[in-house]
């Protein structure tokens, strides 16, 4: 038995990046939970460790799936709740495979940030829902939640976290820059951002633009994005700032002050997937430029917190930015109004409440428990 909330995050290596920001956001929303983090064996997490969180450097990048199978088996033999904050189809199948039967209620919590559908996967998901009806599943978008519910899972809720330390702005800031925030990826339309910078250079513009160009958990980029990065590096546009190093949460939050947030995300990837960057921008009062057919477009269209373009060409993106600049204070006010309801605690409530119940149930069963990890002597 463990007295901890066991969090499995195999790709968590450092305190900059999505995984660390995700955990830090959860910790801010529920600092009282007894966290233990199972992370990459090379992880350097001094701030997280300094906050009192127990760390288990464990996963090897090459073998992490095999190690996850073993770890899920060991953890499920105990009675501590298990949270997988960036769950995939593999994690769902792995828990079912090693469980030895039905997983009990309030034991396993899996949070999905994306989901890829296929007929074979849908059929397998329905069979898994019959075997494991007590799993608690969460998704960042309504589409993910609806899909998991259609498969037969009953405990499914939506969670849209606030990742950065973006405090709600008190009033609109003056314009500072165009901004492309978050990891540089093909599905996030990074190529369109580079096209926009090329257009700004060709027109001898003076519009400042900040482009965050960090990679994934291990600093990698997909092949298309590597080519686009090379294009960006060869441009000679003086008002361009490229941030290739992953930022701390505070540095990331500061990006949005006085910005116009570019989200030319690909509709085929973001029609049913949400980006936390959207809510970070809104809370900071940064208007958004995005693409029709995305989840972000639905929010912008409903709130007036920016402009939606039909296609993310450089010309369309520039026209949208110029339109926002023509009435920047108004668009900032609309963004602030849209972001007002997205506090960190409110964003995580759907997940934190059952986690509290699970941890309380363990404490009731084992009031004098010694907190040990599987394999401890």
C-alpha cells in the first residue's frame, strides 16, 4: 500500500515544457494532494522536488513502454490511486492487460489530450469499456469526451488546464508583438507562421513577432518543422525574436502580455482537440487569430476574442492581425472577458474532486500507513 497519489509521466525530463507545466498547474490547483511522480530516469526537477513532491526517476526513453507495463502491474497490486496525466491508447490497454481483472473504482485516472479514431480501435475501445467500467477518463475536448462515452465508459469528464502561470490581466495592455506560443509542430501550423514572417520581411514591415520554436519532451522536431526552422533561421527580419529553448512557466506566461496570439492550427488535428495556449492567451487579454474548423475558432467566434480566417495563408493571417491592431483595446477586452471564467482551480476541478475522494478512501483504510513505493524495502 502507498499513501501517495501515483503519477506516471515517463517523458517528464525537466521543468520546462508541457509535462512539467501540466503537473505544476495541477499542483497549484490542489497543493494538498500527496503526489509522487514517476519520471524519466535523467529528470532534473529541483523546483518540483523543493515543493515537497516525492520523485521516482525511473523510465528509460527506449524502454519506457515495457517499464510502464511493469509499473502499472505493481501499482495496481496496491490500493493507491494512479494518475496518467498525458495518457495514450497504449496506457489504457496496458492497464487493462496487467490488471488481472476489473480495476476498482477510484483507482485509475487517465487524461487524454488527443485521440485518434479508427474502426479497429473503436471496436477495441468498446470491448475495453465492458471489461473496465470503473476507469475515470478525462479529455481536453468535448469531442474526446463524447467519443469515450459512446464507447461505453461512464466516468468521463472534460478538463482544460491552465498551463502557464498566466494571472488574469487587470486591464488590456498596449500592443507589443505578434506571438506564436508553444512547441513548434507541423499540426500547429508552424509553417504558416514562418510564411507570415517571410511576408513581413518582403513588405519591409516593422511589426514585431515572437516565435517560440522549442521541440517536444526531448527537444525534437518533426521533419517538416525542422525544414521550416531552417527557413526561419535564414530570414533577415529585424523585429523577429526566435525562442528555441524551452521556457520556464514564468517566461512562457510573460510572452502573452501585449500580444496577438497566432494559432494557425491544422483543422484536421484540432477540430476536436483543445490547446491550453488558447486559454493562456485569453486570460492574459491577448486576442487570437486562428483557423475555421478548429476548437479555437469556435471559442473565438462565440466570444469575439479575435479573428477566424478560412485558410491560414500569410496574407490572411496578416490581414487578421492588422484588423485586430485597428481596435486592439476592444479585442483585448473581449479576450479578457472570455478568459475570466478559466481559473486554475476551476479548470482542474473535474479531476481534482475524484482524486481527493480516492486519496481520502486510502487514508480511511490505512490511517497509519507507511508511504513506500512498489519495490521499496
